[in-house]
């Protein structure tokens, strides 16, 4: 897709006319210096019209952010001045991910009130493609999206260290440069924009590349808005595009949303998570490519076997191992035979000087038969601990995932169906919690509150660490839940016995650490049994 098509589609999409209809291709602004060529968008929140223009003095193309408004409106004029001040402060900032600010024009200094403008930010022109055209036909491949956002996050990190807010929370302000990297082509942060807004914008850009949808308020009409679940939570990219890796899907949601303790608040944290997610995706692609080419996984001893290796190599190794085994067995047999000859010689020859060897017969002690009556089991609970009654079945179970959806939600009912053989599994992750997200769990609901004393977890997931939490609803914030006990799963069944029974209607078995197998992380639960106090 060429740049001319981007210009034409940008002008067609916005269809915006400024006060008096003065902003149109061929119009001149800035004391006659800049001739407008094509419009690429509009940020409605700031009345900022985004144009490509021609600098008549220096004979080069530039990007213009035109702040349109009524000079008589004091509030609009104040907001425009604040935006221009912030843009002027960024003039000394240099990074490949941000177009360089060349000039800032204000009323009485480069523009007049007759032009219908409150200010102009002039920046160098970025050749390439705008984001709307980039995602118009289909989302970007996950690994490519991660690398693109990684470069943009590096620019944000450097700007924040300098105390600058970039204001990239609108997709039409961004363009994909000719080298494939993302660039803030139309700088000009809103008057009240914060560092947090820049961080959320990185997550929104990642969400846009992965799904083709914009997840922040104030986006252009040409891009569909990201959907939200009935509980108000943002629908994760993986739910819209199953090919999106769980790590990237979770990262986008945790960066955008403000609630909970698992959110990402800094660009440095985003960079770290992006790097890990990109490396994991690269490994996955490499493994898939090797499998397609007939290359098998690496053995534990470090030897890599492929289908192209001669079969006779493996047969030769088996023959060699068999030959060595036969030799060892023969040598042991010969040594044993020689030892028996020596013992026989010393026992039968009285002149050998060796004392006679008396072989004592072993004595056998027979234990008395066990009593036919075993002592009756104690019905008394340990001192200070309540007696435990019969199990109570929950009325329902659901996946509890405050960082988004997913993790086999349709199989959550298997954890309370009375059959340990039917299981619920988490998604398979490339990294351990909490690098990807805080955790995931099962919330069990009861029709009436119970006085819970013990929970038994049937699961074949050694090493999984769980917390038993009490909640006030089916889908609470994690910070509002209470930890009642913890356990590390080991064996087929693990108990969490409470020091004191806890009254409640909703209980969460919350996984904070997954089992590891073959370099991947995943846990499963077969059955949850809830036992109240008598």
C-alpha cells in the first residue's frame, strides 16, 4: 500500500472542515508559508486537525497539527496554549520513534485569528502508512505487533525520563515508518494528558495491531471500538483473535485497565514484558518451523535427532550398549566363580592354616499375630479445631480471571461435578505467574452461606501453589478477597484445613504458581470438595 493511497483514504475518512471552510487542500496557513496537501485525521478531543503540508520556504513536506477553535472562547484558547507549551518543551527531544518538532506557532506569532486557528505544531514529515490503513484488512501478526510496539515504548520510556508527555493516545497521530517501526507523527499532547495516559496508549496500540479495534475513548469513527464484557471488563484480544498468544493478550489488557493490582503502570514494565513475550513467540515459531521441517525436539542429553539422520546410527548405538552389557555380565560371573573356588579351598584343606568357617543358621523371629480388632477411630477433633461434617456441593463454579477471560471457561463445571476424572486445565503459558498475570482460579458459589472448615483439591499438578480465598460476590476484585489458607499441590489429593471455620457463600481456589512441564506452565484441577464444620 503506497503513501498516496494513505493520503487519499485519510482525507476521505475524516471529511472534516474547519471554521469557514478554510482548511482544504491547497489552502495556506502560517503567514502563507505552509500549503495544505492532504488531511490524515482529526483528534476531536482537542480540535486538532492532522495534515501533511508543504513548507514553501524550505521546500520540504512537513506534518501540521492545526488547533482549530474560536479565539473568543477563553477555555479553548487556554487549552490550545497549554498544548503548544508542551509541544515546545518537546522540541529538544530526539528519538526515532517521535517526529521532531520544528516549530510552534501561536496567535500573534505566526498565525492570525482570521485563519480560524488557535495554534500550529510543525513537525518533520514521516513517510509510510497510517495505522488505520495498516489494520484495515487484517490484524498484524503477533510477533510483528510486539516488535513494533516495543520501539514505541522505548520512545515513551526515554521521554518520561525527561519529564515529557508525548500524547500518543490517538491512532491517527501515529504512522508506520518506511522501515516498519511505529512513529508518533503528529505530536501535541492534550493539556491534561499524563504519563499514565502514554502508558495506556501503548497498550491500546498493541490491542489495535492485534485486533483492529481501539480500546480507549475518543478514537476515530473509522476504527471499531473494542468490546467489553457484561461486567465492564475489556474483552482480551485472544477472545477476538484466537491466534494471539496469551502473554500479549494479557499484556494489552493489563496496560489499558486501571483496576486491580496486576495492572502495568510504567513503560519500563511494558518493555520487559514485551521482550519476554516476543522471545516466547519467536521460540514458538522456531519450534513450529522445526516440526514442519521434520526436526524433533532436543533430547535430555543435548542430542538433537532429526528425521534426516540415518536410522542405522540408532541401531548401532543399541548394539554397542548390548555388547557392553554382555561383557559386564560375563566378567561378574567369572569373578563370582573364582571367589567360590577360593572359599571351597580354604574350607576343605586343613593344612591351609585358615580357621574353619562355621556358617550359622539364621534365626527367625515370628511376630505375634495382630489383634483381630483394631481400635475404633476417634470421633473427636483435635483440641481447638472444629469437627468436620459431610461435604456440601456448590451450586456452580466458574473461572475467576481478573486479568481477562480465557483459561477453558467451559470446563470450570468439571471441578464440582463429583468426578475427579473430569478436569479443568489452565491455558498453557510460556512464563510463570506473575510475569504474565497475577494468577487464575475457580470461584465456587453456594445457594446459602456455609461454615467452611476444609477444602480437598483432587489434582495431578505437583508444584502448583494455590490460595483459598473468600469473596463477597462471583466476580470480585482480587484486592477485596481474603486469603484463608495456602497449599502446594502434591500427589493426587491435597487438603487445606482452616484453623477456624469461615462463614461465606463464595470461595476461590486461586492459583499463584503453575506446574512446569517441558518448558511450559500449566495446571489442572479434577475436583474441589468443600467440607463445612459440624
